[in-house]
């Protein structure tokens, strides 16, 4: 398992800017989280509830790691 240090301000801002688009419906459990993708181009936060779709990106993060999590 690899780790990456992300400034708390960036993580908090990314989640706060996308959380409103997540579903609060228990029948749409796959849409209850924020997808976070990290690669050499930066970090991207994505959320949807099937009606709203939001993508929030930071391009000033430099890393050699590629990964994603929800």
C-alpha cells in the first residue's frame, strides 16, 4: 500500500465543493460518496446523484502515484 500526503485544506475543499451532489437515498448507495482520483495531472473530486454531476479539480498537486478511492 502506498501513501500520499494531501494538504488538509485541499482535501476539505474538494469534499465540501462536491458533497452537495451526492445522493442521500439509501437505494442509490453507489452514489453516496465522492470519487477521488489522483494522478500526475493532479487530484479530481467527482460526485453525482443522477441529477447533478460535479467535478472539482486541482492541477497544482504533483505526484508520481496513480490511484482512486471513494
